[in-house]
């Protein structure tokens, strides 16, 4: 997501540099190091959402956010060829959510609270599982890095194209700043960066890099809008305050997580 007006630019740049350094350190450490970094930041995004739900009066169980996210990501990474573990983890999380909602003082709308919990866990945890599943593929660290940076390129391209040319709004009732011109600019940037990574990655090639760029170009704006839709319903501007100058973890990860499952499926069935 693009930074909101009035944010401290210096803080935003410093935070971005720290995040980039952490990611490059994880890349140097290999797939397992990258997994633990991803699991940490995505679990924190899950915590942010469940805190926001609690603050808005929902009776969700806060610890279920990071717990559920971590469980799905762990099943996807540590048991990549055993789908039953991922399905079982999801089923246990749903059952546990129901059980915890049977507690006293559960509030007037327990089914709605369960729905929010399950949505949050599978939205964020499912996206995280898709992302770390890339690490199990040949050249997985480079592929996940390519996914992250291609999504970032889409965001940057959309920002500059939208700022310079934006006239036609995509979804003014959800995110007034997003325009179709920005969408096109972001899509082109994602194609270029995706093709670039594909060209220099043995496991992909230029054509598959273009395809991944196209998937990200379509889904990254939808991921942004999906988070904006949730935040608008909850009445919050940012998902949290963990990242100075940027807002919360989910504000930085929304598009990455939204596109990751489909990118992984494309890689799994069409490429590797």
C-alpha cells in the first residue's frame, strides 16, 4: 500500500531499509532462515488484525491470530508434500475457534465472531502458507524474493502512475486514492520485474517470469483493496503501529499475501 499523506518520510525510509536488511540477511541464511523471518512478520500481522477486532468490540480470542497463522505456515513449510497436515491444521483451528467461543461472556454475536476469526486466520495464514511453500521449490529463496520484490514494484509503479495520471477511480468507496491508471502502471512494472527475475533464474525463464508478473499485477491491487475493505469496516486507518512511517505489518504484507497462493500454484503445476 502507498503511504498515507502526512507520514514521516524519514521514518518510512529508515524502516524500509531495516526491513530490506532483515530480508537480505534471511536470504543469505537460506530457506529455513527465510521461513522463520516470514513466520514472525506474518504472525505479527495476524496479531494486529485480532487486536483491531478486539478493539472494535468483537469477541474473538486474540492469541488465535498469531497461533493460527503460525500453524498454517509451519504445516506448509515443514510438511510440503503432505497436504493432510495443512488440512488437519486448518480443521483443528476452526474447531478450536468454536470451542473457545463457547466460553461464558461470549457476547451477543458468537457466530459472527467465529466467522471473523476463521476469515482472519485463513486470509493471513493462508497467504503466509502460500508464500513459504515457495521456499520448498528449487531456487525457492530466489523465487520468494522475486515474489516480494515484484509485488513491491507493482506498488511503486501504481503510486507514480496514479499520482501523475490518475483520473479514473477503481473503488472510490473503499480506497479513493486508487485509480485505473495506477493499476496499469503497477501492472507494467510487475511484468518488467517479473520478467527480469525469470530471465536470471534457472528454474523460471522469461516467459514464466512474465506470467508471475501478470498474476501479481492482477492480484496485488485486489489485496490492497481487500485490506482497505476490512479496515474501513473496523473504522481504522492502519492495521497497527509496528512499522514507523508505514503503519502496521499487514499494511506492508497485504498484497504479498494475497497473491502468494496463486503464484505458488502456478509454479507448482506449470513450472516445477
